[in-house]
C-alpha cells in the first residue's frame, strides 16, 4: 500500500512516515497541494492522507479537483478542524474517511487498511490466493499455514502482485509502488527482491512468471 501524505507540519509528517515505513508501507510526503498535484500527475498511489489547512491551496480544493477529474483514489482527511461543518464538507467533497488530530497512530493505520480493503472490494484483512494467505494487518504471508520468511520489501512486492493478478507489471510499475521519492533503487534490486520472493513462494499455487521484454505476471495455478 503506497501512500502520499499531504501535511505541512514537518514534525508530524516525519512521525507518520516513520510509523508507516516501520509497518512496511512506502509513503511519500509533500507539504502543499501544489506539490501533491505534481506528484499525482506522474506517480500512482493507493491512498492519500490529506490535511486541510495547508499553505496555498487548501486540502478541500485538492479533494474537489480530484473528484471533478474523476479520480477515485481513497482519501483520508487528517486535520485539526473538528467542527461538524468541516467533517460534513470533507465527506461531501469526496473524502472517504475523516480523522481529527490528535490521533492514535494505530487508529490511523487501521483506517488506512479499511480504505485499502474497500478499494479492492474486500471486508477482511486477509487475501487468499490458492494455498497462500496474505494478512494486511499482520504483514505476513502463509503457504499451507506455514509463515513465510519475507522481508518488508518482499511483502510489498507480494502485495502488489496479489492486487494485480494476471496483469503484466513492468519494472517501472514495480519501482513506482515499492519505492518512495527519497529511496534510491536499481533494476537489479528489484530482480533480487523478486528472486528471493519466488524462493519463498516455493510450494505455493501463486506463480510469478517472467514475460520476456514486458515484465512480470502473477497467476494462481489451480
């Protein structure tokens, strides 16, 4: 689950980034709507965490523009504005959830997981593909009830493939979802992560195929 955080409080933004990265989620941070619009124009995200009171354009303006453009990305509003009118406005503008500051980080993470589940049409934190079960909340995967020894990046890659079954993903698709703006990577790093993930998936009905010249495709072999 790759996220974009739009928050002008640098200290709070750092804390949120550290929290989610420790959970294994790539998360980028920008301090204004203008920078968010630039990022959204060339990068894909699974979810936005959006403050309302920002320098320049407000979070409400970004929300309205996204929905007017037909962009359905899940948006969680995270703000110090607690009046009922603010909550009603945010939801009417197209927000999917609203959380007031101060907040509990565990609640923020749980709400993000709920939006991510809703976006893929699920009600459970578990994704089952053949004999493999991936748990979004526990950040773990099992094959026939045996927990796989996966590193955070391998879990992110597995989650990406599970979300895109039977769809070819290029290395650019993968790098865009696995790495945040400030993380350097190489094509070899992606291949190494993929190689180790495949070894861990030995015995699983989830197969990751290489499509020569195009990319990679995950398929459940029943």
